[in-house]
């Protein structure tokens, strides 16, 4: 559904593009039907730096870093 979601909500595509070009990110997609954009990073430091970038560029979006289990 990612292609369809991006057609209706271009901001989602912009967020995914920013996430996936960050060093240390090896996976970036939307979840399910597009309720969230995710990035999987090699280390927490890169994830936190990307979070700060997303918050700066998209201040109205909620952004969180979490650890996989």
C-alpha cells in the first residue's frame, strides 16, 4: 500500500526518503496501511540523530525512537 498512501499523502514519501538516506539505516517503510513510517538503524545514535532531523523538518509529526526486542 505504500505507493497508494504516498499518492494521497506525499509527506509520507518525504519522511521515508529522509529516513532511508541516513547513514546506518538499512530499512525504511510504512507500517501496515500507512499509520507510521519506520526506519531500522544499525545503532541508537544514528536513530536519535534521524529523529532530531525528522522533528526539525516536520515539527507537526510525532516521532519516537525505540529499541527492538
